[in-house]
């Protein structure tokens, strides 16, 4: 396990502090009284099944949605009172690629850099550096729409760090891409963290969280059920503690109940007849 930026429990600065955070959509309680801290310099995993409240939480942390109750502090700034007060400190990579399909990779990055007030020479130099770092230099002049899924994710992450943010929010960064591209993205995430970026990572892959994160928070049905180090969370499910459950009608509701009962969903295998589906 390649652990990064190891932080002494007794001596750390707080990058993000969340207290009593709640959000309801119509009659659905998406997030309920959520509380956690993210330490400066760590990769903090936010793990849970689809529909658990991960994206709603990240939207509130980044100012895209307002909480019904609770407070959010980012690098000491009260974002509940100033929802856009920490925008210069954070980078955001949403779960879906949001760049312009008709613009080239280079022009997309330059456009994003311009939004942060960078001069023409600064944004062009930064765009070239990121295209090189993300192994996209040869595709710099190609339209974003022509990129593969893995290339699109890499460019979207590059756009999220164009202004060198102190804290980076990554929402499901490797979902839907091939194994090789996912591996490359994880290496890029490690490099960003080594260079001092605090990373808030949402995922529903515990393997990914185990490889990347220092600590993990589990969210189920809008509630935080546990926050702990990766070592403490993964150790109980190794060896004789691994349980295999077979059922004919697997659902997110069943998964939520299993996790809330103390089981970690390490890998889900779906079968159609005698064939295992990815």
C-alpha cells in the first residue's frame, strides 16, 4: 500500500471541518447531520454506495449547493457565511466531464486558467505543463470530444488544478474508465498529494480508497457511520474475516443495510447465468 503524506494524529492542521451538515431534497434526506475533519496534506476518502450522499456533500463543500443546517470551514474560512469565500483555495473535479467538446485540450485549459485571472503567457505555460504531466501533449490540439474516456478524465482533472489549488475535490475520478487509465490517474493523484495538495476523494471502490487514502469516512443513506484510518478499516476484512454473500436480487438498499451493520463491501460481483459481469 503506497501511503502518502503520513500525518501524526497529535499534530495536524485542519483543511476542512464539517459540523452538523444536513440537506434535504423534497422529502428525501440526502445528508443528515454529517460531521468530519480533513487534515491538511492527506488524501481523505469519502466512501459509500451510489445514492449515499457523496455528491450532495461534495456539492455543499464546494459551494454548488447550500446546506439546510450545519457549518463548513475550509482552511479556516466559514463557507456557510461566505459560500464562495474559499473558491480561490479549492479545485473541483465533478463526477462527469464538464469541458467544452468543440475546444481542443489546450484551449480548454487556457479557458479555465483565464477564469482565475491568469495572464495569457501564464495560462499557456500552465496548460502546456499540465498536458505534458498528464501525458496529453500529443493530443493538445485535438478536440475534447475526440478524446477517449480516460483522456477526458485526465484533462478534467488538469482543469481542476489549473490554478494550483490548496485543496482538491475529486468526485468518482476513475468511474467508467479502463483499468490502465485508472491506474495512471491514481499515480497522478499520488503525485499531486506528494506536492502538497490536500485531496478529498469520493469513490465507491474500497480497493481504490485503500490504495490512495490516509483516512476514510463511510456514508450510508446520508449518515456517516465510521471515520478511521485505512489500516483500521481494512484489517478486519482480511483473512478469516472475509464473508462472501450470494443473492439473486442485489440492490443499493441491501448494500446500505450491510454497511450500516458493520460490513465493508470490498468487491461486488454480478453474475448473469454462468458469466461474471464487470
